[in-house]
C-alpha cells in the first residue's frame, strides 16, 4: 500500500500508526523509507486532543500539518529524525462505515489508524482528495485483516481450551456424561464411552450390555430430576453392566443442572463413581461382624454352662496339670515375682490375699485370688479425691514385658 502511494502520488516517506484500544494509544507499525526502529517508537495517547494524528483518528477526517508545534516533543523529535517536517495525516476508515470497531472514553473511533505521508513538494487540498479513496481501501483491508486475525486467534484459543478440557475431563477415572433436556447423551469422556457407546465391531453381547446401560441410565436420570433439591443437585445409586466382564457395576450417580448460555439449551452433568468394591467391602465387614458376634455368643453360652456345672458340684474342685499333679501356687508366685523384679528393677510392692468373709455361704460374685501392686507412682490429688487409681501402662504391654522377662 505504501509503495503504491509513493509511486502514484510522489510521497517519499510514509508511516502507518494503528489504534491500540487496550492502551488507548496510536502505535507506529510500519513505514516507508524511514528507519523501522523510529517507526515502532511512535506512541501517541488519544488524550493528546490537539495532536493532528489524534484528530484524524477520532474525527475520521484528513489533517494537513504545516506547523509541527502542536506535536509533543517526543513525536516531533522522531519525525524530524526521519526528515519529516510537513505532512498530511489521513485516517484509515472502512468503506462499509463499520463504526464501533473500537471506542475511546465511550465514543466510537471511526478509523482503525492513520497514515502519515510526506513529500518534498507542498501538499495541496487536491492531493488530499485524491488520497482519500486509497486510504478508505486501505482501512477496509486492515479491518478485514484484523477480523481474520481475531478469528484466527479465537479459533486457536478455542482449540487450545478444547484440548485442555479434553485432558481435564478424561483425567477422571469416573465416567462423566453431559445430557440434553431429553436425556440424550451429548458429550462423554473416554471412561463413559466404555459403558454407553457401542462400536460396529463389538460383539452382540457387548452391544446388548451397552444398550441396557443406556436404558438404565436414562431411567435413573429421569427419576432423579423429579427428586432434585433446591440447588438442583441430586445423588442416586445406579446399577449397570460391565460390557467387557459382564459383571454388575454399582455406581453413585451425582448430577448437576447445566445451562449453555450461548444458545440457552439446558442439560445435566452426571458423574458416576464406581462403588462396587466399596459395597462388597462393606458387606464383607458386616458378615465378619456377624460371625464375631455369633462366636462371642457361643463362648458366653459355654462359659455359663461351665459355671453351672461348677456350682452344681458339692465337692471341692482342684486344678491339675498335665502330669496329674496339683499346681504349685508357690512356684507360680515365685516365678512372677522374679519376672517383676527383673522388669521393674526390684520395686517395692504390696502383696494382698483376697478371701471371702468367714462363715459366709458360697458367693457367686467372689473368687479367691492374690493381688500384687508394685509401688511405681505416688498417690496424688486425683486418687485422693476420686478414689480411683490411674494405671499408666496398658495391661497388654505389661503382660508382654513379663513374658519377655522369662527369656
């Protein structure tokens, strides 16, 4: 464009400055017969209302400059360095009068930029009139190029976002499904496709399982829409069939209403979490608890029967060892005291023998026994006040230590 103007009208130097709506400035973009670095250094804020470049851009009319005193010192210095003293500023407008391409302070900017033209001869009004059709063509071309560039940028950005969205959705191990208002599947991630999408080369059994999954999913979705809470969210259990294994899948289906604000369409996002293993584990734990309760009940019954037998026998009962000898209490007591002394480093202790009151009948709640209490701590306020004594060592740990002391 600049070379054509130079050949047709004899302009030796030219600069194109385009409007940057984000910065609210005119920026030098390209030049003819002038250093590129100087062109790119031009930056004129639209707030400089008396600048001929700003007037031409905002008013959409050409401006001839014979007196450069209205220019800022920075711009004037750049132009003089490019040997441009007198010039004409022509707005680059679109032939379609497509105003509103950009705005500044709420006002439409009718041009996409300006072109600064300079030649050795004086620039007349007739020269400016001959320039306007070419400037309009150039503005239209710039608008189209800008639209194409924005469309390309938008398309590239859309492709990038779509790729990231693909990885984000398929990063879930759970099936994710988007349905429309008629409960038809619009989009689904890779995991969901294994459950709901059949291929031409699939076996008849697999295709039937996928058909059944779609039927069950649609039915559950219809039912859940009737039971959604105030926020539109709902969760239900859903039973499907694994098309590969043929086994039952138990899924928790969580749903959230979705609206496409571009076209107003409504749909539902459903996330299906596989809880099959969790349900099986829960059932296994329940069965184990039941078995444990049953075993405890059997032990209790055996203990009750044994107690009943012992209370029914009128004669004394003596515990014998394997060899038939009466167990030696002194040997058991001595062994225990040696283990305790070895473990606790010969602590002081109290030794108490508990027997039933004299001349009393047999008491079911009492048993004859020995009690040994090593003195390891001091009795303090809690013990004196409550009457309870704190045992700082779990009985299991104490028994383990005493068993190990024998070796």
